[in-house]
C-alpha cells in the first residue's frame, strides 16, 4: 500500500508538471514539481531493504539536494542568485552520486571499468569542453566559474556511472548509466537555452530527461542491492 502511494504521487506530479508546461501555467510547477523528488525518494526509502547503510544515506541526501535544486530553479526568474543556489544544490547531488557509484563498485570488490578503459574519459572532456566553449562568451565571471565546476561534476558523475560496467549487475549498470546520460542532456539543454540560444519546447525536453534520469538512477541502485524485492513489484520499475 505504501509503495502504491508513492507510485500514484509520482504519476500525479509528472502529469501536473507537464500539464503546466502545455497549458503555460507556471504556478503548476510550484505545486507539482517538488513532489517528483519526494515520490522518488519515498519509493527508494520503502524498497531499500537490505541496502548498504551508507549507500542509503547518501542516496537520500542526493535526493534531498535535488529537491532543493528543483525549488531554487523554479525561482530563477526572481534573480540569478536563485540559479546559483539551484546549481550549487545540484552540484552537491552530483558529488554524492559520484561517491555512491564509486562505493557501489567497491562493495562488489571489483575493478572499475574505466581503470582498464580510461581513454573513454576523452569523450567526456570533449563534450564538456564543447558546451563550455559555447557558453563562455555569454556568461559573467561568477557563472564562468560556477558552470565550469558543474560541468566537471556532472561529467564525472556520468563517468563513474560508466565505471560500474561489468562490475555490478548489468540491469543496475544500464539503468544508472542511462540516467546519468539523461541528466547530462537535461542540464545541457537548460544551459544552452539560457545562455546560448533559445530551444523550442525546451521545458518538455528538460523535464522529460530530468525526471527519467532521477528515476533511472534510483531504480538502478535499488536493483544492485535489492533485485529480488523489486522483481515482485514491477508497477514502478
């Protein structure tokens, strides 16, 4: 029953957010958007049976900072400080995800995929460098520093998700890795739309990729530690 509550809340919040986008009702965000991370965190909490304690605490903290990020980003029209607060909140969430992914490899007592395939990091450097190059002329000094740090963090987060390949269960790996890639896509669209060139239907793209990213990361981590329990409840997975 508790699981169903968070499933319903998740669906309710997603429908509400996209209804607000298509109906051009900004105030829908204030009502529905915070419940996205609340429902994801709640589902994680209910299903985290037998999960490593430190992983549980770290994931919960990452969800909390993501919630703060969502709230601050809703207020960016009131000033750049809210954008910086939102960016800082998501930065902390990315750093925590990095540690979670590294620890998930350590708990499996395996060597990370990138230890043997470190050349793949060049792809992240090229991607991050290209985005920063496009944004650089259009942002002030403070944002230059903040965005540079954030690009490093989110690229590292996705790289550490890739690092789990052939170490954890494949289903867990692919869910988390896809989530990390979607997170990068979501934030890239936000950055380009805000500081480079307006993107048509940007909110549809950013929210669909962001929501999917958070969900996939959450469910992927659960599958690493709690596969049997999740198989019994496929409604949300």
